[in-house]
């Protein structure tokens, strides 16, 4: 396996190798900068002991999920030192030697620890400008034994941790870090180092996202859309790369137990509101998503009734 990082660090590379060049359309370059701002949700207000303040915040959260599927979370209580440490130890994994990293190269989609590149080499037609480390961290916590510091304790939720490494690229407009996709799971929390690159699709346009300092970016995932029978949409997003430096982003997808069968909540389905999605286990859904090429159609289309 050739990682992007090793490719970039091999002194021979002058321009992007042809197997990384993505087919792009004019729409792919249409960005919307004049933007309405993505919503901000204040966790302190969500958990306030003042019922009015709390109900206000819950209302805002519902609006954000319905209208955007994407928001920034502030006052979340995760110390900045811990967030910085996550990025530091995340990056230090990619700085291990090739041999050390290859000890953690998983073969199967749901291997507990999986180091890899692009999206899924079995299905990618163009390679993506991205290396990654994925760990299943709940209910059983898995993490590589090195570098030291990566074995953090994560106690809450059902989570898959993804650390993305997007090395600098001489021709960023020719490649994609991660093409347009939606995330599996209910909610994804994302943090990044000092470099941006995330863009979300809103009303048909791509919006570059510059998160507030110290905030987490949160997006609703496919299982939120399935569970709410389409009321809260799973938002399409992508990651572009840059020439300046290595971008690290860390996402945690929160979902149910892998064996849970997820379908639309019965309360939200009725005669006027037929179920829009087939119910399948979370495990089968992840396998379905990860074994099909990205950037064709979202995985939700595959289970739409
Ligand atoms: C992902 C993802 C975006 C980013 O890992 O699913 O969308 O900004 N990452 O790296
Ligand atoms: Ni994503």
C-alpha cells in the first residue's frame, strides 16, 4: 500500500500522479461564500437548569437539524488541551514509519483497527488524497499500541473514531481529499488542526466551513435521516486539500450498537407518512456504504423504499 504521505515525502513527486486525478464538473467548483452562517448551538444552554433557556436551545437544535443538518457546538466542556492532544497524537500516528503503520493495516471494513489510504482501494476509481486511521472505540475500545498517547479512554456512546491525514498537494484542484458523501451513524463530531478544507452542501451550493475556535462541528448522519424518516437530513459534505501543509481532521461517528436494526421510528410513520427506508442493521449499513464507490450516490439511496 502506498500512502499519500509517503508519496508526498518521496522527493521525486513534481505533480499529482494520474491515478489521483478526479473527474470534476463545473458545479464542483461553485462555492458559496456570501453564506448565511451555519447555526451555532450552545451546550450550556441545552443543559441549562432554566426551563425557558433549555427549551429555546432545544428548539434551535431541532431547527439546525431540519434546515442544515450541520452546526457548530460551543461550550461543550471538552478542554482545549485535550482537543489539541487529540490532533497531536493523531498526527503522530502518521509520522510512524511505514512498517510500524502497516502493522495496523486492516483488511476488512469492520476490523477493529484499520490504517489505510483513499476510501476503499477495492472500489475507488480515482484515488483520494487522504490517509486514515479508523478505530472501533465502543463498546470495545480499540486503538493502536503506538504512538504513546493514542490509547485514550473513551467511555461514552457507540463510536467509530476516524483520523484523516490530508498531506499537502501540488495541484489541489485536480484531486479530492474525500469526495461528496454522507456519514453513517446518528451524529458525527469533527475537529481539525489549523487548516480548513471541509465543505458542506446547502441549497445546492458548496459552502466552505471555517469553524469557530474551540467548537466542534457536528453533522447529522444517515441514521438520523432514517430514524426521523427524512425529517432531519443527512448532509452531503466533502474535504478538499491544499498546498500549504498537512491537514488533520478527527471525526467520531456515533451510532447504535452494530447489531441494532435501524429503520424509521414507528411514531413518525403513518398512513400519510409511509416509511422511506428499509430497516437494516447498523453493521450491514456500514458494510454497504464502505463497499460501494464514493461520489456516485449516497448510501441512503440504496435502502430507500
Ligand atoms: C469524514 C469526513 C471531513 C474532513 O471523515 O467522513 O467527512 O473535513 N471528513 O476531513
Ligand atoms: Ni464525512
